[in-house]
């Protein structure tokens, strides 16, 4: 059941940010009963519903006002903003806080056996990525003409599968690159998880609830420092 008077927060259902998001909500005092297969979890002690979705869907849900808040990686946010702006769809969000988890970098990588390479090497190459907007902007900025191959997953196997010469993907520990014999190059974007809000949100009750949660968020951050 859905109820539009309840504050809706979108978080990643399963992936790198899920556990930290659930822990954060708990630290903010939001009591949730999360059942494995449920899309929506109702808080039992506050008028809050948590929607668990694919991370790539979170920016759009918040930009369109389907959800009031979202927790998402800046990498996913920046990509979605560029894509939606190009399609003339709403692409604004209020960034309420940068969170202290989900750190990763979006970096170029290529087969290790090729050894160190300069930027010029990418000229005329095919680069596989899940972040075509961010990569295209980088290539334009650097004046490199390369083709962008969009893959929604398994980007790290693209060179071996002959789908691309190089990749542009998220690196956290570096284990995925290492396991796939790839060498890490330049970082294009550094990213953390962040809390975003629909900029058109006007509901006084929801806004005052957010204003109650934000100082708690700062408290949680300080306690960790
Ligand atoms: C990213 C990336 C790699 C992995 C890198 O995926 O695509 O697969 O993390 O992490 P590592 O350097 O610690 O090995 P993510 O978890 O964001 O999942 P997704 O691509 O399904 O969104
Ligand atoms: Zn319900
Ligand atoms: Mg993803």
C-alpha cells in the first residue's frame, strides 16, 4: 500500500550501497521491517516509506517527484543528470548531504599486457562503460575521438570478449580490475554516496520531518569521525 503523505526515500535494493543505506536509516532512528522481496518497507515509528530499487532508477524517481528523497552514488547521479538534461526531462535535485560511504572512482582501464599508456592511446579506440554521458564529456574535454560502447553490466570482461579495447568503470578496492587483468588509468570522477531531495517538494509535514532527520545525520557523521 502506498500513502502520499508519507515521506518516500529511495535506496538501492542490492549492491554496494544497500547495507550502508540500511545502517544509516537505522542510525537516524527509522525503524524498518525489511523483508527480502518487498519493494516498499514502511517505517513503524515515523511516516516514512522506503522504496528499494535499482540504483540507476533513483535519480529519476527523485527528479520526477515519485520519491521525495534518495540515497545514490554521485556517479549515478551525474550520469542521470546529463542524460535527462539532454532529453529535456527534469534533472534538478537538492543535494542535502554528502555521505561518508560508497566511495569509489570512475576510471579508465585497459589490458595489463599493453603496459602504461598515455591519453593519446585512446584515440580511435572503443571504450566500454555504463557511464556514456560522463565518458563522452571527458573525451570531448580532452579532445580524444574514441567510440563509446554502452554496457549495463560486466564491463570488465569487454576487452577480453573483444567488445572494446578499454573500459571506463567504477573502481573501489581494485579487485575487479585485477581479476580481469586490467590496468587502471586516469580517474574521471570521484564519487561518494549522497542524499538528494526533490527540489519541488513543498509538503510542510515532509519538510519538517526532513529538518528533523538532517541534524541527526550530522550527529551520525560526527560520531564516526
Ligand atoms: C562496480 C564496478 C565493478 C566493481 C568494482 O560495480 O562495476 O564491478 O564495482 O569494485 P572493486 O574495485 O572493489 O572490485 P557496482 O558494485 O557498482 O555494481 P553495478 O555495476 O551492478 O552497479
Ligand atoms: Zn503497503
Ligand atoms: Mg548499478
